[in-house]
């Protein structure tokens, strides 16, 4: 499909009466109702002085309201979905770093983000679900959080209404090689291009229904799970989040034609597929999709045998507004262990000298195209490192075969990929260094059979101090989301270093005998 220049134009594809959003036990929300909800939401935000390119943080649980709220905000302001599992310190960093003008939470929310927003003078808006009006329907109600934000100035007319193609539609943070996460600004054009790329790759039609189990603060769930199917006028069935015990009951209710997930989710699903063969037979899938981390070929075989449908592995990242490559649907060839062919942006392999390599050459995977961010926000050093000769550098090592299929052969970056969640080891270093017993620390990725990688650390304690692995894990857990807590901490007399004396996180797990 040809990408629209704006989300509102893209969302015009759905027939008025066709279901857009659905959820367990809820009546669906039609495309006509979704479009009206978007208009009403933007009118409410504009009336509060919040308009185009203003940052609106969204901290909502998975479900149809989150899908609808993100979609509405992305059409007229700059949406900033945040992980509801963050701790107060993390929310303070993100809300400050984004210069958020408002925070949207559920009316009954007890999130630490609320107190942080009040401290920072960020207006808090309660999302009140209107369940009787269809899955995802809501209204926004502003809280009174002090005189400074009680009466915001009216948004200038030029900044109200629908976003323009080059306006920022979403900002997300991505972990960098430094401890400070980088802001990735994504425009209307970026989101529309990526949604169209995915819809084209997966040949979506209006009668498709996607069972969304992906978190909706993550680029994978937001673009592949929500926007791409909506762009094709098809339905998204929004669950409260992944639950292997409920997956097949949701499948029975949703009657999906496809779903997308990360490998750990697929592994949990296939482990239960044998006892749900009747559900699979009642609702045959057209395909399954996997992205965000590498999929073991044996799990692909198990899934395809259980569901009698192809598993389509794709390769994406935040800076590309998700998808970069994808294996094609049948009858074209799928190559297990490879992440497919270019599926939207141009993809090439760059050598160390900056030249592009021929088929079979091993180098850095680079991309360029309409779905790729124009650059990190307020971070010239990251942009200088991340872009070269007009290409964005993914930080992954790989090769492209003669048929254009991409294989990822290694990591050129230290980022830990834990089941699709990207973690900066330096961020965890700094959290551990705040513990009074810790003198030195190095965090790194440790191989894990299901998650791909886990967070591990080597710690040198201060002389005369004592701390256990559990003590340090509990310390990190009070200050960071659970997925960042090291699952293995080794205590050593000195930090291991490479032959040149330089700290080398990549390959450290192997040197220490931790898997792989």
C-alpha cells in the first residue's frame, strides 16, 4: 500500500461500520467511532493548550484504551508512551528529558508517574474509559495540580488541530552506549511509512484481525500491532498484555487471522498449543510474526507444525519506526535463521571504510528510507556516531546473500537485548555504583536460552564492606524496572579487562564461562 502523509489520512481507510478495536468481553469500536474519538481527544487537548509537537506522556496498561489513546495523540500532538513498570526515578528522568507538557493516566491509577508529574509541574490528565461506547472509547479529564497549570494559555491556531506530515508524532527513548537513553523523534511521515511497509509485507486486508499481545509502550506493539493493521482498515483485538494461560481463550473470542510477538512469547504459546489444537482448528491463522530478538529455528518449526501456518520473522528497531526487513509470506521463500529481505527501507552492508559491500560480505547493517528517524534529539555525538554517508548504522553485524536475505552475525554494540527490551549496561553500572558497598562494576549481556540475553554484572566490593547478590538485586529493583535487574552478579577482586587493559563488555560472558 502507498503510505499516506498523515495518520488521519491513513486511518480513513477503514469502512465506517467496520470494527477497528476490540477487547475481551467488550463490544468493538468501529472505524467511524475511532475517527470521532480522535477528533474529540484532540479538541480536548487543544482546549488545554496542548497542540502539535507538544509532548504528551502516556502511562496506561495494555488494552484498547491505550491503543486508542496512543492513536489519537499521535494524530495531533507528540505521543510519548512510557513503560508503566518504571519506578519514580525513571519517570522523573523521562518526563524531564521529554519536556512533557501533560501526562495521561487511568483515572484509578496509583502510578509513581503522577507524583513525579506534580513535582515537575506537568499537567495530569485522567483517562476515563467509556466501556458502554465500545472497546477503547474514553474521555480525558484534567486534574487540578496547582495554579501554575490551572489556566494554560490557549494554543495558537497554527499549533492546534491535526498534525502535519513533518510534525513529530511520537518520541521514544532507546538505550545507548552511554548510560543516558537517547530520544528518537518520529514524524507523521515516519509512522505512516512504517505502517504501510508492514501492511504491504503482510498483505493485510480489511477482513484480517490481529490478536495483540505486545506491550503498547514498545515500537513493535505500537506500529506492527496497532497502526499497520488499522492502516489497512482491519481489526486489532487488544488484550491486557501477554498471558500464556489466556492466549487460546482470547484466540477463541477474537477469531484472529494473525498475531505478532517476541520469541519468548512464541515459546510459551507453542508449549501450550498441543492441548489447544481444537482452538487452532476453529480459527486457522494466515501467519504468525516474530520480531525484536532472534527466533530459534527449532521454535519456528514447532510453531509452524502446531498452527499449520507460516512464521514470518522480521527485523526492526526504534530508529526505523520498527520494521527494516521481513521474511516474505508464501509462496516466496522463508529462510529460518535469517531476518528476511528489505521490507521498506533500503538495506545494505557497510565495510569499515564506509564502502558498501557486495553480497556475502560481512560488515555493519545500514539502512535509509522514509521510515528512518532524521536523527536523535539534542544529541550531536550520537548522530555523528549513528549516521554515516547518508545511512543509519544499526550497530548489528551481518551479511546479505545473493537473493537479498539478511543474516545478523554478531553485535557491534554493547546494548543488552533481553527478549526485545533493550538495556544500556552503563545505566545499570551507575545504579549499582550508588550502593555504598560497591567499588567497581561492569554489566554485560549473558546468554539466555529463551530471552536471548540476560543482564549480568561483575562487582568489586569496597574494602571492609559486605553485600550479597540478593542485596544488590533488591537495591537495583527499587530504582529501575524489573527487566533491568541483573540476574547474575559475580563478585571478583578486580574487573576483567581485555589484552589492552580496556574494558570489553562484548564477549565477557563467554570469558567468564556464563553460557554460550
